[in-house]
C-alpha cells in the first residue's frame, strides 16, 4: 500500500494476524548455551522441568522449529485486542523538533493493559489442556499477574499470584483487578513459604523483588502435582509467544512504506523487547531485512543487568530453586532499589537476549527514572497515552535516538508495551517532585555476584 502523507495509524486487518509464533532459535548464527541442572550442572532435559510446566510449553522451550502454530482457541482470544495498533507519533515528533520518524507499537490495548497477555493466554491454554488445576506465579508491575488472572479466568483455571511487596503497596488497584478475576494475591515476601519466612526474618520490611516472588511461587507449585508454575518473561517460550507483536509490526511498517533504522524496547526479563525485535532480527539473520538496522535495549540504571551484569550461569530466583540460566546477571540475591518500574526490577536478563548481546546483535543502555518519566510525560501530553513506568524507558531511549544528528530523517520504532493507568502512585510521585533516581548500587551488586554458583563456565 502506498504511504499516505500524514497517515498516523496503520491498522492490520484481523485476517492478517499471525497464525504462528516465531522462534529465533531456528535462525541463530551461534546456538544459545543450554540451561543447566543446578545439582548435576549438566544440560536439563524435559523431565527436569515437568514438575513446573506442562509438557507442550517445555517442548516449545527447547524447540528449534522456526514457526510454531498458535492454537485456534488462543488465536480466538488474541482477537479481543489483536492486531494491536502501530502508530506514527507525529505530535510527539513535532514537540521534540525532530526530523526522525517515530513509530510505536501499542500493546496497552490488551485486557490487562500491556504485552503480557500475549503469553498469559497460551500458558493458561496449555495448562488447561494438560490438566493443571492451579497456576502459581509472581508479579512485579502487576501487569503479568493481571494477565494470567484474566487468562486463567477465561480457560477456567485457578490462579495464585505472589505480588512483589513494593508493587502490592503502590498498586492496590492491580490487586483489585486480579481479585475481580477470581485470583488470590499475596504480598511477597510472605509468611506462606519457607523462602518468604527466611527473608522476612532478616528484613521484616523487605520491599521484595521478582527473584524472591519467583522463589515463593516455585516453592508452592513444585510441592503439588496438579499445580504448575508460570513465568511472565525470561524463558524462551515466553519470548516466542510475544513475537506476534513484531510480526504484526513488520506488516504494519510495510503499510506505512517504511522499515525501521532503529528498534527500541525496554527490558526487565526481556519479553516485550524480544516480541518486537526478534522477528526483525530473524529477517536480518535470513538475509531478508530491507536494510541494516540497530537494536537498542533499555534498562533502569538502578538494575542494569545487561549493561553492568556478568555473563554467567546463575539462578533465576533468589531462593536457588530454578535451573541455572546463562544470562547477564547482577547476582540472584541482588535486591534492586524500589523504583516505580516494578517490571524492570529483575536481577538477570533472558538467556536469548543475553546471547544476542554477546554475539553483538544488540546495544544496551541504562537510564534513570526521572529522565524516563520526563519523556513519558511529554509523550502523554502530545500523544494522549499515559505510559506504564516501564514503557517510559523505551520512550526515553527512542528520544535519545531521535536527537542523534546521524538519525535525522531516520525511522525509529519502539514498543509502547503498556499503559500506566494503574501506576498513578508513580505518576503522582513524579508530578509532586518526590520521584528520585537511584545510583547503580555497585557494592551490593559486587556482593550478590560473589554468590553466583561455581559452574565451570563462570
Ligand atoms: C508494562 C511492562 N513493560 C515491561 C515489563 C518488563 O518485562 P519484559 O522485559 O518481560 O517485557 C513489564 C513487566 O512486568 C511490564 O509490566
């Protein structure tokens, strides 16, 4: 379709929605390192993961197939909000005074308000098909917990959520959303688990972390056969479910008559970033990209796993219950400062994203939250969407790109991964001038890194 001058919105018809997820593992020039068993330090097999996940998801985790079909019941639920909008931010461009063309893929139109339902729906579906009675999980921003609450309700499975204490206190309406969907929600650390009790014993006021909440959820799920655990980011299958976003964006950029010079996403565990970027990176690996492009991952300066972490095998949780993943890690005991971007407060990065950084396929930057909120505010004032604090990081990184002289006239595409309607405590803190930046906690990271397990590769 020819580009119409001034067109802002590039709506993809439902009939053009992706029917398959894209698995970047099929196209990697160098395979990613395997996940290791914490006891034997040998690569894990599907049976090792069976107490935690249903087999269809385990098989997706290790699959090398380029495309995996999206089951029809999942496609049907996706159609509540997908294809999601791709919009050119012309008012924002004007306010910035940039000649760069800034596009955003808007995932805030989903039921929970972010990209997280893209994986919650298939995870709930496969659990239902496999006979799971209850799914137990953690949530940082509350977005993932809300998404699984919605998906569990849709497929008729009980959901239990451990919500990181800082987020539980800051976002009572996230909890109310989950409870309305029939989900039970507990503040983490809690006194319901051994790991929770041990953390509270040392620090009764602990703000919690994703690493701790994961341990609590895993502890509860692993103990009962018909319960399973679900993770909202980091794992290969989760990143793969998110690729509906990038596949749609490729078609929508074609409708706009453009191809990105720079792709931007914020990174907590890495899933929204992967969702947008992996299908483009796959095109590059297969020699099908329309032109060379750069990929920028943006993380909080207070929790900078990609920019300051060590590339090593580490646990995915504080309580050392998960397998060992090779990732950029700040150490599994690292407790990030209680910034408002709760979804970005995770000590490690997805193995696939860490691997792509190691092989030079992406750039990473770390930003302070006040810069992110300033740019998020400008975006809200010009484009009318109040972003989630996590998404503010992507906006700020896109602005930095737009301001670079070499990007004059270039095309920047970022993932506006969620709205901030449940994040008004954060926005109020910003408006009242009480939002503060946290320095990189070097000494604490050094201490946490000294605790990573002794694996030969480390
Ligand atoms: C709106 C939003 N963006 C980003 C993230 C970070 O997660 P990921 O890196 O997996 O996209 C979260 C996590 O909860 C989130 O809620």
